[in-house]
DNA sequence: CACTTTCTTTAGTGATCGCTACAGAAAGCA
DNA sequence: TGCTTTCTGTAGCGATCACTAAAGAAAGTG
C-alpha cells in the first residue's frame, strides 16, 4: 500500500462546520478553512473534493448532530402540540448554546450568496422547506386525531412555527440568550389552536 | 465652474439599494454595483466615497423609504396592540411585494460577513435592536394605560414580535407570498396579552 | 478662442479568491 | 536496500476583489 492520511478527517470536518456556521458559505475562504482544519489546501481537496462538496458534507453532518433535535422531538412526542413545543424549547437551548456558534446553520449560512453559489442557497432552502413540511405533518396528526378544530389551517401553523424558529436563529445571532429565546418560544405556543373537547 | 455630474445620483443610489437588497453587502461586488447603477467605478467612488459609505447611505435611504412603514405604523396607531398588528400586516405586504427584492434589507443583507465587514454587520444589528426597542415602547404604552395586565413581560413580547418579523423576512426570501405572510402575522397576534377590563 | 475645473473613461494596482502542478516525505512490499 | 503509491507542503495558476492613477471630455469663465 502507501502513505496514509495524517489528519483526522472527521475532526477536520467538524472544524470546517464551525467555520461555515460562524461566517456562512461564501464568506468562509479556503484559507480560513484550512487554518481551522489544520491542513493545507491540497489535503482539503484530496479529502473533500471542492468547497461546495465540503459544505454539502458539513450540512449533512450538521443535520445528524446539532440539528438532529428537531427530528427527534417531532418523532418522539405523542402529540403535534407537544412536538412543536419541544422543538421550540430545544431550539432555544441549542441556538444560544455558547459551546458553538449561535443560531441555525441551515437558516443563516447561505443568505448572502453571489450567483455562483445559487445551488448552495437552494440546498439550504430545500432543507428549510422539508423542515416546515415535517412540522406540518405533526400538526396534521393533531387534526386527524381531533385534538384541534376541524378546518384548522395546518399549513399556516407550520409556516408560523418555521417563521418563529428562523426568527429565533436571527435573535440568537444578535445576542439573545437561552432565557430570552425560551420566552419567545412560550409566547409562540399561544398561537396553537385550543384543544377540542374529546 | 466646471463639468457637472451626468448621472442621477439619487437614481444610482436606488439601483445600488436594489443590488445590496438582493445579494447582501459582501456578495455584491463593485462590478455588479456599477453595472446596476450605470456608471464606472471612479464615478461611484467620487460620488459615494467607498463601498461601505455607499452601503451606509443605502441603509439610510432604505429606512426612509421601504422600511418607513414600521415607524409610521408605530407612530400613528392609538394602541400598542393596533400598532403591532399594523406593523405585521404591512410587513407581510411589503416583504412579499414583487416590485422589489423580497424580505427586509436590514435583516438579510449582512448575515454572512467576513471579519473586514464586522462594522457593517454591527450597523444593521443596531438598527434591529432599535426597531425592537421601538416595538417595546408601544407595548409599554398599553401597559401604562392598563390595557394589558400589570406585570406583562413587555421586553419578551417585543422580542417575540421582532423574532416574527425577522422570520417573515426569511420566509418571503424562501418564496412565501403576501397571503402566507398575513396568516403568519394573524397567528402571531394570538400571543398579545388579552385586553384587561376597564 | 484659451484656460480652469471637474467629471468620465481606460486601464490598471496589489491582494485575495478557489484551486492545482509539482516535488518532497512517508508507508507498505519486494 | 529499492520501488511503488499516496499523502503533504510549497508555490503559483488565472480570475476576481475593492480601489485608483492618468488621460480624455465637457462645462463654465475670460
């Protein structure tokens, strides 16, 4: 065989994730990435392809680590209301966690993109649409189970909670702490339809 | 005297505003700006200083044109509740207006910034903080007038509505139309405290 | 007509962008 | 000890970044 890689690919990917999370896709240069990852450009390109593929891999990693709480909350709670409430509560904790950059990487890392990064912008947009659809599915469960009034606009509710989550991301990047985000989350629950009598 | 400027400075500023609004501060290059403004770089630098000062002038213009509806709504409505409701309703119309780029420029044009644009990022952050403070002042009016319960967390409410407004900006940039934004705005009003009996 | 002044244009500056050719270094097999 | 293979580091590719020196063009004053 031959010489093996001397750096930890997974650790380097995590460092790239932090860099992209902090500054966003376009504003994070290869020079900044290689400095954060502790490697030189040729090693980066050999291990990850190019900047875009590295970012796509970073997004996948983000989804199964820092962003996984949404999927878990939606899967594990018995009702749509409880699922939404838990997503908001955990987002408040996660977005303002000082152990990593603030906010949601899916929301904030490809906002200001030139035309050559339109595909990256679209990738994150698709993730946001899918997350909104996942919210709607759980709210639809409540509707189907008769826990909320018939005729409830579940798509509108899902859009509202997606809106709040995205706003919470912006708020945390503007310095809001977990307590402030929790208060926002609590207020947002006032919009959830009243439970129907069973 | 001497030769006069041959382009319309105000019109050129408006074109720069559109360009920055669409792509953001850093992602909009001087080449893109000059193309949009119909002038060459030296004319831009003679008339506006540099990229940062042009952007600052663009932000000021945005505040007194496209963004002025918030100030008006907050100043003209008799109660805090009505003021917040009108801000949300008009934001829904404004952010999704097809006559200009979607969303709010103050929210979305300096999200992904390198270290050399930190001051621009801070400028917009300050504007957002001030907008949130303006919301709080009107909610405090309702509190002082006894229209909402004593002990209401007005700072939390202001943060919530700022969060919703910022989320609506993101939603519109993801393709939400005015009707969808109006539904979000209507749901957000459910969080406003119930009017106290007088 | 000059002459001055300020605009606009052309054509570039050095720096940085994403990315890579090439050579040196390291690891397994003979 | 080669020899092969693949990684790593140096150094630099063309393109683009924000920005500007220098010359041409236009408008006013004599």
